[in-house]
C-alpha cells in the first residue's frame, strides 16, 4: 500500500487535498486502477488471485511502468480487491485489462475518476455518478 496512506472516496469529486495526496505518492499524472483478481467476474480462489496479482506485478515491472498497490474497496469496506494504480496511457490500460480478463477499470484523468469498460463494452462513466 502507499505510504503515507491515501484514501479517496469516489462518491465525491476529488478535492485539492485528495489531488495533493495522490501527487505525493507519485500519482499526479493520469493513471489506471486495475485488479488482477476474479477475471471475468468469476470468484477465483485466494491462491489463484494471489498468483494473478504476482503475474500482473511482474509484467508491470518488466515493462517499466510506475505503479503502487492499492485496495479498491466498497464504501462500507465489506468488499476489497487488491489492485494497482499504474501510470500508463488509457488505451494501454484498457488493453492490459482485457488481456487479464477484467470487466472494467477505474481511470483517473488528472482531476476526476471514471469507470471504463474493458471486456464489457459500456459508455465511460464519470464519478461520482449522479442519478
């Protein structure tokens, strides 16, 4: 996880303070949040997910991408997926997510977060969502 710990609530537009904290851990440029867990939306075993995460880390390291480990959690903390925040282009991030079987990614454009479909086609969704 990042040091110092950074927590951003995606139900709100990131504040100037949120942006400064992200920048302090090397995430001021656009980046993707990608998980290797539960490919295709299937519940995989802990061992399978751990292996997938190790493979993703190795792949990003070999390619020279700057990334940090993050937990992407539901607001109540009842569900978390071990993920990475990785500085790379949006098209490369989506291609990687498709290759590892991910339904979608979070994308940070430098000011806002989005949900972008990977193996599932969908319109980009800016966060926070409004009804």
